[in-house]
């Protein structure tokens, strides 16, 4: 009975993390020769048994956790990081590497965790080169090639995906994304092919060639309100009416377009929303579920074209989702304000509903929003000049991934504390 229960839950990232977390805790108290914790976890996930070299790294990782010291030494952390880096990417499959990556985030070791993730990306590339690679494996490899900036390989994989039955709309979306990240012109108008609805065509008329300000929810003291309001259009998140998110000094008073995740959409639908939507030029929902809370006949309401199909077992969070969606429609410029890629946990007063629980960012990193994916996407778009930002956003982009992860670890991970 347990086998069938596990089989149903294997696609649940949070469940897999819980099993690995339990195994990690058990291993800290086990005798070295008898420790089968990782093997048992992999068996429950349906993975092949971990080979000896991985078990040696697992032992080293659990030994660090078992130290129970008030502060982890730099040597202990970098030793684990080097041991992971020495493992061949083909030791286990990409999904297993991603599970170990999420465990690393959960125990607070962000840089060692990212070494596990590096192996996942490399494993995706290796597997996608196989002659019998499935469409899912080709798709994972295509994403991995984009992330590693190997755009020719990504293009080749996209063509193989098309020959294996990739939907035409996804093919067009993939072509557009490749050209966006590689900073190449867009021949054939793949971005326009994505405008497969009248609503999207109208949205393009609103945005094309306009200067946009995308304003995040981070509480700030930066007095950028007047600069924000000077743009042609101001885009914010989860607007529910009134003055929330409209501080004239730091956020700007205007809200022309608002993006909504599913929870925000549901909250909006449970209040008198007609006046809120009437005050906006456009409301944009991240997926069908969010859009489904509202009548189909509403004007100036749309659902963005999701990139979920391409993501490596994760979701895009609000910022990258909105940025990629907005760039589809050819704005003259796009500047990001009041966001620092989750390095600050605070949000401006009133951003969340009164009864909403505080955000558990570590859970979000593990269950839904891979912080490395979010950073790399925005960093690439910033590097090639598609977006710019206020002083704080520019500083975060300039620090690079390694320094970003170190600061993220300072905010949420193992700094001067024992691991799980």
C-alpha cells in the first residue's frame, strides 16, 4: 500500500523534499556502515540506487549537519561544495540532482546546493543528446542550453522537439525566447505569432514602443515615485484598489496594469472587483486558474502565455513572469523598481490580504520558485539590455549569481546556526 501511495505523490516536490529532509536527519545519527537513508529515499522516489561516490558526498554532508556547532566554518561548507563539484553529472538523473539541490536550500547551504543544481543542468544536456531522448528530455536539454548560453544547441534541440510533436505555439514561443536571450533580431515575427488572440493584439497596441515601469512589492525608502509616474505605463502586482501600493514618494501613484497570481486573483474575485478593474487599463493573470475566477466577457483582461512547459521542474515567480510577458509586446523600455530578488522579505503595508499568512520564502524556493532560475533569467535580460532597474535592482544584478546566493544564504540559510 505504501508503494502505491508513494507512486501517486512522486510528482510533489514538497513531499520529496520532506522525505530527503527526514533521511538527512536520520543519517546524522546513524553508524556510517549501516546508513541506508539516501538509498531508501531514492527507492521511494522511483530512482536508481545512489552509487558509492554520491553516498560518500552524502556522508560528508550529513557530517556537517551533525556538528551541532553555533557557527559553521567556511572550510566545512566549501569542502562539501568541492566534493559535489567533483561528481560526474551522469551519476544520477537530473530530477534526483534537483531534489538534492532543494535539500541543500532547505538545510541552508545555498552555494553547495547550487553545485547539485549545476549537475542537474549538465545531466539534462547529456541526456538530450541521446538519439532516443524523449520530448520531455529534449525540452529539459533545451532549457539547460539556454541557461548555459549555448543558443545554437538550444536551437538544434528546439528543432528536434518540433519533429517529435512539439505544439506549434510552444515552438514559436521557444524561438522567440531564444532570440530574446541571445539578443538577436526576431526574423519571421515569432513574437507576433504568439499574439493568437484579439486580446493579445490589443495589448500589443497599448505597449508597443512605450516606456514601462514595473514596480515590485518590496518596502523601500528610495524616493523614485516621480520617476515611476513619468513613464508611459506603470505596472504593479496584485492591485486590489485604493491607495495600497500607490505611495507617491516611493511607489508612484499610478497603476495602469496589474499582474495577479492565483491567490491574488481569488482574493480580488471575492471583493467588489468591478471598480478595481475599471480603474486599470489591463489586468493580467498568470494562468487559466486565475483567469477563471472572473467572467469571460470582461474587457481588458488577459492571461499570459506561460513558459511552464519549458521550466526545469519549477515555476516562474511574479517578477520574471511579468517581465517576459511584457517584453513580448515590444516596449520602448522596461525599468524595474522596488525589487531585490527576495533578498528582502518585507513587503509594503497592505500588499497582502489581512488574513494571509507570512510568506515562508524557504518553502517557496523548494516547492515553487527556484531562486537560481529567477535570478539567471532577469540577469540575462539585464545583461543584454532588455531591462534596467533602480539603484537596488542594478546592484543585485551586478553582483552575479555566486554573490547573490551568498546574500540569499545570509537572509534565509545557515549563517551562524546549526543545520537541520
